[in-house]
C-alpha cells in the first residue's frame, strides 16, 4: 500500500529515523487487521486508545463559536 501524498514520505522518513521502522504504517495496519477480525468474529472492536474515548453524552459542552448568534 502506497500513499500518493508527499506527506507520507516525510512521515516515513521521520518514523524510520526515530524508531528504526515505518511505525505509523505498521500500527495502522495492525489496527485495521484488528478491526477486520472483530467484524469477522462478530465481537466488538477493542480500541488501543488509552485513555479510552468517553461517551459523547458525558462530554463537556463547548461554548458556541463567536460567529454564532445567541438567543
């Protein structure tokens, strides 16, 4: 899989310099495989995010952008 964007070359170069491998590609493909395995097995996908994302129902509300008229 090759990304046509020049940004991919920059990410690859920095990954290899900092980690000795193209870590971003490896991690993305591992996550993709885990998501596919979850779909194939019918089990929910278990995120690797730490801390886990919160339910939007318990998120803090944000003030509206300045361009939104109030009331």
